[in-house]
């Protein structure tokens, strides 16, 4: 076998191996998207009931609570960025990071200090590489977040917002995550979790429903006190689940195009290898023909 | 037909039980509260403890809930809990072991969780 042909054969083998790997990753991601979507669906009843309860307390009582009242001058904001632990997901992580950067720039333009909280190794690596401060970070559960993980993340954030701004607390809490719109579309979005905009929450609640006047047990303040942290946890949990589903969908898409590209590359390389083999054969034939002609010429000459 | 109320018992990551009931007894921060159909709208903070639901077909459903809320309006009762399990799902032996371990480790919240589960399981 000629050198040229051997090189092509080797490249085809290596691309075929890569294709097998990307194909497997694509299929794993596809099954995980379905699983993650099921988890999002399973967490929906809790979230909707909780939203209803928050709306009911917020609109049905005149209670003032630090988590629902907007301070006149907000000086510090916390931004929670949700990324994944692993890459190979196309632009998934860079989109989320970009959105977070834009949000940070906007908040800073409004004159607020920004505390960054990051979930996922990818986001953390981005901030560490640029030597930017991250208040706290979590990783290791982004593929399949559980409610306990959401609680773990929400804890320090709620603590920070309950603290006075002068003691290092924050006035606002923003979250950046990737919304799972459909299998093909995932968009990085940012939203403000706290202070609560009750009108927005009310819009999410089912339409055309008149909320009843509740009796609170033990009191409206206590109910709000207990309700709002749960609300934040549930929103963070939901965002984490959507982020996980989006990540798997992005991985699936990236791996599908990698598999397609590998297939194309194999086709091109096979054609080149065929041409090289054919050229080799042609050359061998012409060498044999040329050699025998030379021999014939030589023997004809000696006879004479 | 007697009046009924619709109950949804929901944990953070799943829906635990839903159905029609004639009476729901839950433990709020200010004490046990029993809700029957046509009760006035109420929203309460739950303590961890067993919740008893008398279903309209005469049966009883008992669940252990750990922190959460109840809200009742328009004959619809939602019980929201971070974690909740039905008494039938509780493995008594495992919980007894957990209780021992939590006591030994001095983990108050784990101890409370295990004892709530055991109480719910004992009541079934």
C-alpha cells in the first residue's frame, strides 16, 4: 500500500471512531432531555400552587415585608448565573455568560454594586480566568439538580438579601438561566426574583380567577416570612431544571452536527482514498508495461 | 351526597396524592386545624407532622409532611410540602434506624424528620 493511501485509511479510521463517540453522546443527551423535561413537569404543580399562595398573600393583605418592598435606592444587587459543569454543548454556556455580563453591565450603569454567584464549573472557570470576584459558587449537580441542591443555592442568597445593605447584604436578586422553549430553541434569559413584583407574579397565576380573602394562620407576616424563601427556592429549582434540560438539548444538537460532519468527512476521505488507490494501480500497470517494453527492446537488440 | 373538598398534596418534585375528601387535619404553627368542605379560605404555615385526610369513600390517607403550607379556597385544598410521603411508602424499620442514628449524631432536624415519619406510619 502506498504512503498516500495509508494516510487516508488512518484518517478514516480515526474519524469513524470519533463519529461513534459523538453518536453515542447524542443519544445519551436525547434521553436525558426527556428525563429533564419530565422533572420540570413534575415540579410544576408545586410552583403554580406556591405562586398562587404568594399572590394571595401579596394582594390580599397590606403587609410590608423586606422581600416585597422595593428600597428607594438599591445599592447592591446579587446575580445568580446558572451554567453547566461540562461543555460540548455548543453556545449554551457562552450565551448564559454573555447574558449575565450584559445584566451586570446594566446594573452597574444604574449605579449598583454587583455580587456574582455562579452555579456550574463552566461559568466559574470563565470568572476565575478573568480574575473576577465570585461570592459563592456551586457545582457537581447541574446535570440532574435535586430540590436539596436548589435549597443549598438559595440559602446564602436569601441570607444576603435579609441582611442590611450596610453589613454586606444585597437589595436585589437577579437570576440568569437558559429557558427551555422547545427541543430546538433554548434562550438565555435574566429575571429579577426579589424584591417581588407582585403584578408579574399575578400575571403568571391562572387568568380570570378572583383570589379569595384568606384567613392567615398564624398571621399574614408569619405566612409571608415562611412563604417567600420557599418561593425563591422553588423558582431557583425550576430555573435549574430548565437549565439542565436546555443543556442536554444543546449537547444533543451539537453532537448531532458533529456526527453529521464526521459522516461527510468520511465520505470525502473515502473518495480521496479511492482516487489514491486507483492512481497507484494505474501507476503500477504503466510501470509493468514500461518495464516489459524495455525488456522486449533490450532482447530484440541482443538478437541482432 | 355529602359535600366534598378536593385535595392536592404536592411535594417540591412530585405530586404525592390528589382526590376528594371530607376532612383534612393538618398541623399549623398555631396548632392542629381541621378543614371540612365550605370552610372559609385559609392559608397556613405547616409544622412538620402527619396530615390526615378522610377521603370521601370512607378511607383514610395519612402522610408525613416536613414544612410547607396549606391553602384552602373554593373547596380546593392545596398542601405544599418540601418533602412529603404517604404513610404506606414509609419503611418503618429504616426510619427507626435513621432515628437512632440521628439521635446518636445529635442531628435535630434528621431526628424530627424520622420521628414524624414514624408517627405517620404508626397512625396508618
